[in-house]
């Protein structure tokens, strides 16, 4: 074997080893990418479910103000009745 053949063998070996590690890293990154993609999908579904639950179980600011206003009116009527009873 002459020096050119040894040089080519070394270069080919280095390229082969580099290709092996590149492929191994690429496969690992693909698995991690799939895992992260699944986690993102799950989080999006959970967020969507949470939004639906919030809309169903909580009142808006306007509804709250309207309910409190009605409650205040009823309390005012009761207070007026108590004052009428006390004055008679």
C-alpha cells in the first residue's frame, strides 16, 4: 500500500465515522422532535379544553355587574320595607 491509498483509507474512514454519528444524531433529533410535537399537541388540547371550561363555568364582568345590581335593588327594597315597618 502506498501513501495515497493509506490517505484515502483514512479519509474514507473519517467520512464513514462522521456519517455514522450524523445519522445517529439525526435519528435522536427526529425522536425528540416527534416527542415535542406530541407534547405541544397535548398542551394545545388542554388549553382548548380549559377555554371551554372557563366559558362554561365563569361569568363575564357584565353578567356579574348586572347580577350585583339586581341584588342591590332587592336589598334596597328590603331596607325600605324595614324602614316603613320601623316608622309605623
